[in-house]
């Protein structure tokens, strides 16, 4: 697949046929992602609060990481605030772009924790394929990654999977309910078969390449966008878009998820990851995070994501309000 590079400085979307299947519209997303990262940065001085875990991490100095999208930032802010309330001092390094980059930061001690997903662990970190997924994916991932010195704490009861979505009226007009419906439509209508997707999804085996192979179709054009811009560009720059299943912007942008009827996408259950040496030094982290993880359901994550992406609230403020409402910090 060839990539059409934008001239410098980056130009806004052009609604015309590109000479290659893939084109990049990176410029229009830069300001939005930068703003999200800046507003996410908080960090605390430690010292503990008045919550149920006060003093359990007195003197601990840790660095928080996250991926660049809202949910990952919110999860890291929840974790940071909980650990700060227990006495830790947290440096904020959230908003790292790309799964491989944030994982490398964890392995090289640049950060001490971040939240990842079982599907990412199985395919991208451990190098397995989507055709050999065990029934208990979390157990398989956590056991295998332990050999790399990485601990996965007990997962939360939410699953944030990749999905393809379209505008509701486009789905109704063309009878699109499942991904198989979309594959048939795309094969018959290549002139209406553009997909907006982020770089990581475009290049992952459990993303675009595997999806096209599993369903026997190929998008006519891949419009590469910053992840946060996809939701507003479906129906404009493209007919189809990569989305995350717990993202509140699906509903707010009048989109509908196509059912993965061939069950291609791997389970993406969220869990906090950290180096085993960090957990050995501060075993209280597991005790502190367990009751928090238990409350992070699909509905909760959609609500928290929506407060940031739809209502424009600060991720750290959203995390703090939720933790206080749940009585998890003082």
C-alpha cells in the first residue's frame, strides 16, 4: 500500500480522488490531539489524602503513561489520582502516541504504568494471530507477558474493541447491519468505499489488513486521520470509519456500529499494566486498584469518555469526580 505524503505545512482534507489507495489527513488532527494531551496533564505531589488507602504508598515516586486516545488518558488519570490519594507522587507522561511506543516506554522505565488491552497484548505485544485466540485471553496474555517482566492486574469488566461504523442514514439507506453486509456493498460499490482510520489500525494485523482478508473485500481508499478526528469525518471524507466500541462519540455523531458477524476482532478487555519489579516494590498498588477496576463497566467508560469528548471536560477532572462519587478517594 502506498502512502501519499502531505506537503508542508499540512493541508486540510481535499474531497477528491487521491492517486493512491491511502492518503493522510494528519494536519487537521494535530491541534485537537495536542489540546487533549495538554488538558490531560495533571500530576500530583503525593502525600496522600483522606481516602480508604491513605498512606499505603507513602514515599512512592511513579510515572504515569497512557496512549493518545481519551479512554487511555482517563484510565491513567483515575489510576494516578488513586495512587496519589494513597501517598504516591506521580509524574504525568500521558498521551504517548501508539501502542508500541507506550509499551516501549514501560519496558525502558520511562513510565511505570499504563492501561492496555488483552487483544493488543495477544497480537501486537506477544506476536500471535487473530486465528489462534484462547478462550481465557486474559489468563493467556498475563501468563505469557510475565516472562517479559510485565504484570497485568485483574482486568476491568469493560471491553473496548475495534469496530467499523457508518452514519445511521447511510446504514439505513443501504441495508448495512453487519460487516458482511458492508463487505458485499463495498465489492459492488467501490466508489463509495472509503474508510477513515488511524495509523495504528491501518497497520495492525488485528486491524484493517486482517479485517479485509477475513471478510473478503478491500476499501477503495484509506483516509489516514488522527484518531479523534475520525468521528466527525465519517460521512464527509469517507463512508466508513474505525471506532472504539466504548466511545460516546458514536452516538453523538449519529453513527451505528456494524456487527462483527464473523467475530474477527479479538477481545479487548482493559487492564492496568506495570513492570513486575514495580509491583514487587509496591504490592499495595494491586489492592488499591482492584475495587476501582471492578467498577469500570462498559457503561461507565462510555459516560466518562463522553464527558471529555462530547462535553469538553478535562480528563483529570472527570476522573477525580468519578472516584469521589464512588467513595474511592478522599
